[in-house]
């Protein structure tokens, strides 16, 4: 996961915790979703790295898809 994305997700998570307009249940649910996003973002980064190691021809494809 990029440092920028990690920082944004942490800021969102902190804002959720500090919110006085959300119930505890809503906060818990929101934090779980944010943590899932972090895992998915990290997984996408790892997948991209592995694909780039396997084949140099994959780089233009990933670029065209906006993944790198």
C-alpha cells in the first residue's frame, strides 16, 4: 500500500472514531470496511509487483488499466 493511501485511510479511521454523529455500531462497521480497503490496497500492490517480476510485457497492460 502506498504511504499516501495508508495516511488517508488512517485519517478517515480517526475521523470515524471521533465522530459524534455515528453510533458505536456504525463506527465499528465503518472501521472494518476501512481496514478491508487497506488490505485490498496492499494486496493489489503485491499483485502488481509479482506480475511485473514475471513478465516485462505486463507493465504496458497494467499502465493501460491505470494500475501503475
